[in-house]
């Protein structure tokens, strides 16, 4: 997997254009794959595909296994016969996604589709649905959790009545009978998501693209994962976290980042042979061809913040499972096509763990000009076993970032790149592609030269993120042609 020079584009499917108010797994996704293939790309990097919770963040999902229902393409549902085309309306394209409006439009239509399917779906499709249900081990628990969350008006699971909060078998059976139709609806959503995703992934693979997915190390407290597996998390008797995850003060924030995710009870996980994590990674590797593990350093040591602290300033580093975990994963799953997100406070111990399994790390060019010539993010210091980026979903766009730098720093960047200021953002794209790094990934915003209005996420800011949509006319030969030319020039077509 790691023996060929490749390049690709970072774009989450929600950012695709289209008529449904947000991107889907439909026609525009297939078109995007074709555009990437025509430009010589062999990677499409995306963010986590789960159903987003707080702030619409794909890094805070209601499940680490389930898919986001808003990505379901309604036109494919209609083609299956579960909706009429007359049921659909077209949202006007906007530069930002109105998630509440999209949810209010799509979910009632998907519920209508599920009711029609269960009432009059073709026998062959119904058999396919039941085979999916039988083969998907996490589906019943997730569908029950999602139905309960609706039943209790959106409350987190630790606010539910004691018996169902603690998953007493009789309570699960009682609510399973009470909420049967809603449980069926959520199973239908996951079936439709799965079949649409597999069609898209097959199309991408047939066009020579690998899907480069993302697995957050931590899961949301209000999730099916924590409700169903309370013993593997550090929780109090009432279900609240004893401590939460985050990172200390860093490049992005002077007070650090308090993510709020519950921390794992790694002793309990080890005693259970890491079975939950093994199941999760097998599920991810069935969805993607490559997998970035977000916050990889947390496997070596993680920042533990007392649950009562409002920021991440107060905390301590606690040792993670380290090599014992990855040895077990490798013995179960074989060689892993994993990329280690190794940004932030990286110690020699983290580097040793990463390098023990030959996991490529990340090099971000926006971080390359904050010190001297020894800066590891500078292109002349890259190594083959890494991934070069101009920026990530957490960075400003490269155009916006460059414009915000002090004059002296802009001059230093231009001197390094040997270019005029107006050319600097594109020359950083060129520098990433020219790097000796095995992989190079460019956020689509940087390929299009977009400013800060196109930024995807500001770390530490709870609201207003994740909603950017690409312009419908993104396929301009000026940009795609230049990308195709540089990909060939720097031998990044995945052939050698």
C-alpha cells in the first residue's frame, strides 16, 4: 500500500454540490470521482462518515459504526421505488449548509420511504435488507439507541430512566417492542447508506482511486458506543465521565482544546482482548482503503482533563496501551493501511510507536515556516514515509492563511518558494506534490485558491463549522489541468 507515489484531494462528501441542501452519495459524488480520475489522482480523503451529533461535527458522532443519513441520495431512493420523484424538491445551492433545514427536509422523506418499503417493497430487496440486518452486528443496538433518543426528546442516554440507562435486558426488550417501527426506520437508513456507499466506493476503486477514511480515536459520550459499552469507558455510576479528552495549549488554542469525550478504560479493554476496538477497525477497513487515525498520539499517552474543568489547561498525560494494542490489532487484521495523525505535542515515544509499525505521519506546509531550516514540515525535511499537506480540515485555507501572515513571514515564505506573493498559495500546492513524501493530499479549497470564507473548521469553536460547500463550477480546466500536469510531473499517478 505504501510503495507508490500518490496524490489526491481532501473533501468531505457533505461539501459536494447538488440539489438536496448538502452533499450526498449520489450523482455529484460519482462526478467528483470522475474528475479526480481525469486529473490523475489516486486518493480521495474524507472525514468520518458517522451520524454527526453536537455542532454537526463528524468527529462527534452518535456512532463509530453507523453512517450519516443526510448523505443518502434521495434520487437513488426514488429509483428503488421507495419515493416518487414528485416527493422531492431542489434546494438552491448555497455556500454554507443549513443543517437544520436539510434535516427537516430529508428525514421525513426517508421515513416515508421506509414506510413504503416495509409495506410494499420488492421481495428481493426485502431479502437484501434482512441479510444486511443479520450480518451487521452493531445495527440492533444502534437502532434502539437512535429510537430511544427520539423517544426521550433528544436527551443524552445518561439522562434516561435508570433501567434503560443501565441497559437492563427487560428494559431493552420493553422499549424494543414499544419503539419497533422507529427501530426499523433506523435500520432502513443504515441499509440505504451502506448500499449507496458501497456503490460509490466500487466506482472509485474501478477508476483507480483509493478512499482515504478517518477514524477519531475517541467517541462522543452521547453515542451508542458508550451507552452499549459503559464498562470500557471511565464513567461514574450515573454515566457521566470521570475525566474527558483533549489536548493542552498548542498552535490552535492558548487554553488547549477540551473535547469532552470520555476516556477509555484501557485495562478493561485489554482484559476483553480489545474486542471493541478490533470490531471498530474491521468495520472501518471495510468502508475505506486507507485509514487515518486521528490523534494517534493518544495511543502512547493522552491528555486527561478532570470532568469539572472548563478548559484543557489543567490536566495530565496518562500512558495509553501502546505497542500491546497495535500488536494485537496486527495479529488480528494483518498489515494495516494506517496513516498516523501525529500533529501537536509529539514525543520520541510517540515517534517510536508510529515507526515500529511503519505508519506514515503527516507534514503540514502551513506549519513549516514557524521556525528555522530544521523545521520538519519544510519540504526539504520530508521523508518518504509521510503524507504532505498544504493544510487540513482544521486549518484555514492556504490563501486565507497566507494573507493573514505578517509581512516578514510572507516574505520568508516567498523567498523559500522563489515566487511572488500572489503565487504563494499555488506554489505551496506545488511544493506538496513535489515532496519526497509518498502521499500528497490537497484540500479542494486550496486547489481552487479560496479564501477564509471556505474554511471547514476552527478547532475549539463549537458552532458554525463543517458547513462549507464547494462551488458547482469547481471543475475548471485552469485548476484541474494544472493539477493533472503537476501530478504527472512529480510521478504521483500511483503507477510507481
